[in-house]
C-alpha cells in the first residue's frame, strides 16, 4: 500500500510576516502556534524569480489542488481544511465541510472512521488502511478508499489536530478483481503445462532421475546423469550455456539463458532455461533446481511484451508531477520542473512564451488564459499526454490530472498561473501491483489455513510457555465438541479437559502432552485418552516447535492422531485370540471326553472275553458295549463334522443343491428322529407344522439347521417342553424352535451366533460353540435370517425365516 511521503523543509506559522494565508485564516489554532507541515521544495535557482507570496501561494496550491484528497480536522473532528479532491470524493462542496464534524457529513462511515481518530487522539502514530463504504456522492454505492491519518503537533508535541490523506481506489479495486480472476486462470494454465524440471547437485551434476526432462528430451536415464544432460542442448548453443552455467556455479547466482533443447520426437525446441540455487542453513548451496520453459511458439509475442514492459517501466520511473509557472498575458514560462521539461522534448522553456510555441486553438493555452483572465481555478481530469522524449508527442499516452491555479501578487491581482499535472496512471499501476501482492499473500494464507483446517489429523497451535490455543482445525474442534477454548493457561488444562491414560487413570496437569510440549519438553507418539462431550478418543500426540517467521510469532504445533479404532481393533484381536484359546481347550476336552469311556468299555469287553462263562453271555456284553461305543463314536463324529463344517464355511464351499422342498416335511422327519433323545432328556417335543410351505432350498442343509436348533433346545431346556412350529409369515417361510430352559442374557443374543462363542460355562454344557454359527451361515446362504428371542430363566426361541419365492442364493 502506498503512503504519501513528504520532506519537511520549514514550519508554517499562523502569524507570518505577510498577509495570512487561507490555511492560517481558516485554522482553529492560535496565531502563535507553530505546526510541523509538509512542503514541496524547489532549488534556489528555480525560486530566484519568485516572490515570497508566490512561493506561499504555490505551496497552498499544491495542497489544495492535488488530486489526492487532503483534509485537517481539529480535536473535535471538525473540518478545518479540505481540498477540492476530497470534497469531490464526498460529494459535498468544499465550503460545506468547514466547521462541521466528520460524523455529521459521513454518518455511514463514522463507525469505521471513529477508531482511527481515537487512535490518533490517544497518542498513536500515523496509520494507513483501506476502507469501504458509501458517501453522499453516490448513496448506497460501495466505494473503496486508501486513507492515511497522522497527528499534527506543535514543536513541543502538543496535538492540535489530525491530518488526512484519501485516495479513491474503487475503479482500481474492480480492475484488480478482474485482473486477479485472469491471473488465477493463467496460473492454472501454467500449472497444467508440463515442462522439463530437474535438480543437480552443487557442482551442476544430475544425480537423481528427472522424469520430465527424460520425457521432453528422449534421453535415457543413464544418458542424462552427471553432466550428460548438457548433451541434449544444441551443439551451437552448448558452449554458451556451459559458460553461463559455470559462471552461475562460481558466483552462486541464479542462471537464466535461452537455448535450443533436443525434443523426443526429433529436432530441437527453443527453451528458456532457469536454475535457482537452494541454500542450506549454513549458506552453502545444497542443490540447483532447474526448469526449461518451451518458448518456441510464443517467443515473438514474449519479445513484444518485453518491449512494451520496458517502455512502461521507463514511464513509471519518471517523477509523479510536472509543474510550470506561466506569467502574464503572454504566458511566459518563469518556472519549469525537470519532468515538464522532459515532457516538452527537453527544451529549455524558461523565459519563452507559450503563445509563440503553441498552435492557434491549443486547449492547454486556452485553459491557461481562462485561469489568468477569470482568476478561477481550471481543472482537467485524465488528460491523455504523450511522453515521447523527442518532443513529437507521439509516444505512449498516459493520463494526467491537471490543475491550472491562478497565482496573485501582493495586491491580489493575478499575475501568473500554476500548471500542476499529476500522472495518475503510475499511481494506479503501483497501487494495483501492491494490492495484487497483498491479495496474493492473503490468498496464500487463506489457502494454507483452509488446508490445515481440512486436514483429517487434529491440529492445534499453542503459544509457547503459556499453552494458550492460537488455532485449532476442524478435526480438533469436532473432537472437542466445540471450539478449543483460547486463552486457557497451562495450570487450568486438567480442570477444563479430562485426560486419562489407557487404563482410565486421570493425568495430572504436568503429565498432559500439550502442557509438556508448551514447556519445551519433547513429545513423540505420547499416548493419552481425551474425554470430550463427543466421545472418548485414544490419541498419539506429536509436538513440534515452529519458530517465529513471516511476521508470525513462535508457536508449538500439536498433532493429535486418533487411534481409537486401532485400539478397538487390538481389543477385538485380543478377544479373538482369547476365544481361539478357549476353543482349543474346549475342543481338546470335548474330543477326549468320548475317548475315555470308549477305552474303558473296550478294556471291560476284553476282560469279559477272558472271563466269560459262555458264548451267549459274551455276545450280550459285546452288543451292550457296542451300542455304548457307537454312541461315543457318534458324539465324536458330530464334533469332527462341526469342525469340518467350519472349515468349509471359511473356505471355498460347494453350492447349494436347490430343489422344491416342503419345510414342514423336513422338520417332521427331524422331530420324529429326535423323539427318543427328547424322551431321554425328559422333554415333550411338540410339532405344529403348516403343510405346503414349499420353496427352492437345499433339503440336506435344512435338515442340518433343524437338527441343530432342536438339539440346542433339548440341551438347554432339558426336562421341559420344546415346541417346533412351521408357518407362513409375510411371504416368508418361518421355523420357530422354542424351549423353556435357562434362557439367554440380552447382551449375548447376537454374540451366540459368532464362531467359538458360548453364552454358558463349559463346565455345565459341552460343545464347541460352533453349532449356531454354522446354522446361521446356512440360513444366510438361502438369503434368509436367523435370530434369537429370550430372557434369562424364561427359555429361548430361535426363529428362521426363508424366502418362499425363487431368489438368488449363495454358497454357505
């Protein structure tokens, strides 16, 4: 942002030796007050032909007529002095400003302006800022202004008022927004372009592969290593490039050069090569980063742009205003500043008459004459003037605001006219460039903050030593359930937040990772559990100090890695391992259980065979023993079959053998087969089967499901009735097996269908904990569902539902 700079040469005195100036007459201060003020200056030779009154009037004219808005207000914010430029910006006549308060004239802007005035009133230094709002000139239309406020003091430091400088930048702001959009499109295009990029070591040797270089030039990996990349440069350009490259390596200065570079499809392309040294913290070159921009198709256009840019730079280096004083009716030059002289083709105009030089009807001469004869100020806005130094006035046109200010002698008669021209083109261009840089910095900061805010890892920036939160991203805020409180001191961490270790023990404040990091302790993968309104988070905390840079204070960055799901997975794995170990114990016990009586029966049979009195008695003992042995073998076979079934369910399995099956018929056969076992268990096994419940199912698998459910009911409901029901329900075939046994706890209703899971102790009930798992897998393979309903001590119901219509099925 530009600020107007003045070089103080003298002090204005309210009581001067000549007639009081308009500034002094309108000021609110005592005549004896002496105020530091800015002033233009001329060399002694230039001032030699001017009277004191002329010099004073020249100074007043510069202040009052400059196109930049200028004003002075007193300690009650009343306007003491206002120039025409500011009056025009406000849309209020200059005279209407004087003696009236800023709040009264600009009520819509007062809320913004008041803090600035108060800042100066409180002893603050000058400040410059940009404000936006509406003025009476265009009510309801937002306009943009660059404003500066500075204190006006006596030599002893007493504050007398506030000086104001205002420049309207509304059009510049709109142009800047359009330029920014255009630049964003250009940046996207540049980023989308693929151009060779490569890095070399500090000696200029390629040691890492450069994919874009290889793709552009067609060199192989081996060819471009070391200094082999130079071979891709055209032989006629190679020596020149090498000399420049060696010179850059020697001077450690960036390299730029144009040369022809081999192209992978054949021939060479014109490129602009650039190389920038990358320094380490000791100031030594670590590596060089180089690019080759293909400029074959736009070289001519770029050259034209460079020429235009050079001419524009030359214009921008000129002084910001051209000044001349022309005296008498003949418009004779009495003062010409260097810029005016340059704009006049370098002619020495001093003492010459404009009437003799300008053609008849020249507008510039006519406006000078009008100001001289009427005594009224004349102005021109954005007048195009050529700046060709040869005096042909056919050079590059630029815009000037020109003021023709009559200058009076001691008797009040107009004797000269001041021509004051300000090149507003340079001001606009410089301001736009500065705004562009400021906007770019703001955009980069906003972009970085947006990236940090959307990073899935929770991030918190803290102030060192105090632990005060400076920034928290979205992930951190979601964990906390709201914004992370700012201004929180270290000693209050443990009171505000609940932190525990993995075992649930509350941490002292000095053990919290954030507190330790704020105090400068190293924190690496430190575990902690954070309890917030949104949940319990197991975290691994990393901390890193960030030094003060780019106008930002030093900070401590906390990265909170949420490992809650990892901890849950670890717990599940540990539970699975526990289930596996329990299963192996139970399986070993269950497999050994039938072997022990089997061995005893066989030993008894051997003894009977050795001591039998007759063949008939031996036969009876063999038969009884065989029946008992067969039962144990069947039990062992069932256990082994369950293990084999689980193996099939967890690996590739044969598809279901689907056929029309009557569910009631299948269940009836199984119930009849279980009647002896039910009688032995003391259970009244009842069947209520609706005929005609037919679907496309695997008969053998349904028998397996029914067998498992009835066997389970007899096992846990021994001595009590067991009811088996087959029916239709909402287009589904339903099988319900209900016992009145020990029941199932609510928390186990889902877990009993998991592999190796048991809801009862293995001391009282046998089995491997696989039956219901196998049963559910078979049911789900038929696109059906299996669920349990139970209360402890009130029995249990297992309900299977299968689709009656033809559906796709999968292997169990």
